[in-house]
C-alpha cells in the first residue's frame, strides 16, 4: 500500500509540476529562437488566468498565469513580431518541438542513470515530453478535444505554412 501511494504521489508530481515546466520549456524554445532569428520582443504566456507573475529578461516578456487548475497551466503561447523572411518564422516555430524532444531525451537519460521513484518521475516526464513533441510537430489544426488549443494551428502546420511563404499570425502554441 505504501509503494502504491508513493507511485501515485510521483505521478501527481509529474502532472502538477512537471507538465507545466515542460510547457514553459517548450515555449522558451520558441521564444529564444524567435528573439534571435526574428528580432524584437517575444511574449511568452502560460496559463489562461490573468498574469500573476511578469518577468522581463532580455527580449523575453514572460507572463506566468496561475495558480489555476493543473490542466489549465499546461497551456502556453509564444508571440513575436513579423519578419520578411518566412524561414525565420519556420525556425522559431520548429524550436518548440525540438526543445520538447531534447527534454524527452534528457528525461530518458536521467531515468537511465537513476533508480527508484526518481526514475519513475523522469520516465513519466519523458513520456509527456515525447507526446508533446509529437502533438506539436504534426501539421494539423487541433480539434475540439484539444481544450484551449481547439482550432489553433500546430507548430508543424505553422512551419509548413512558413516554408510555403504563407504568412499567418506570429504566434505559436
């Protein structure tokens, strides 16, 4: 019974703390590359509630919203301005899924090197980061079942549009 409670606690920790952190890292990937490749200020928003914490660092304007229900803080967006070269937008859009893939690899390596409940936590986070990578890389519009992202273009779709020279809003989920 005690081990089951520990596993449940680790799973809850992965969901309540790990997923919002993975989302923030994903959005920071977009933001850092957009700040360099596109230029100007980049706004990163996490969560749907009014901003509780606002931090400005370099060209990044972080607006962290919460505390809210766990599933709501897992939502994030990065916004940046226009640029005449659509390939730069494609690069900034690709940076989020790439950052998520690197997070998955780091969690997998960490799980390999650790044991016990830490290994379980890292495996769960690695799985979540892998799912995040896949769900944002596939060129699609998210369906109603995707919560706050319903109707939004995935990073993969934004990349495809940018490479075809189509301009859309310079925001990415």
